[in-house]
């Protein structure tokens, strides 16, 4: 009975956090809040975006929190989504090195425009089995995606899964010592 009780206390239900506000503060409805909330919830969460963000730009004033739990960050949840990403994370006036830092296995990022970060739009940091699909990663300092991990998938075999990676110093930077990335 003690073991069952302990396991029940350790597991958390997956949650959905909806970004409804483009501000860069840590209160309900912002991307920073959604990432922090997913990090503390225990994994398997979804971060989606409300319809009112269709024309908005999320401009972090500093580095967004590192993603430390399995999460799906899904720009396709917006009711106005029709195949082309329009939820934009844009940092022209910040010292933020990375748009999103994935520091947990099995994360999925799709349907976002991420641009103007100093180093990478998305940094897969020493983790495996992450998927980046249907994102536009443009004008980031060093690369659209920096990948240090194995079995990560960038894009896919059909047009709806492919990324547009353009006008970065490098498209995708693959760190040495890792394998089976596609």
C-alpha cells in the first residue's frame, strides 16, 4: 500500500497551457509562464497558442526558461493556423542566446516562427528523441537549430512536416559525438 501511495504522489497529470498574451512576464497566459508551469508539472504537457496571438509577436526581453520536462510546444493549435506558421517568437533587441532550449527527451516543437536570437533559434541540448516540425527558423546568429543529442528529427518526409531554415549563419549545427539524427 505504501508503494502505491508513493507512486500516486510522484505522478502528475499532463496539462495544457494556452499562451494568450504576448508579454514577456511570468504570469498566467504568457509563454514564459507556460514554460515555467510545464517545467514544474512533470512532463507530457502541451503549450498551445490562442487565436488572438495570430498577428502578435512574442518578444522575450531575456532568455526564456530552459525546457526541462517533456512538452509539446504547438503553434498549430491556433484556430487560424492553415499550414503556415504565424505564431512568432522574435528577439531583435535582447541578449538571449537561444529561442527555445530543449533540455528534456521527447519534446515536440511545431508550427512556430523563431527568429533573431543570438545563437540558435532552437537548441536541442544533450537530449534525445526530440522532433522539430513545420517551423520557420530565420535570421538567428549561428544556426536555426543547434542539435546535441541522438535520434532527433528535424522536419519530415511530407511537406507539412518540413521546416524553413533560412538566413542563419548555418542552417542546422550538429554537434559531434551524437548519432542517428535525421
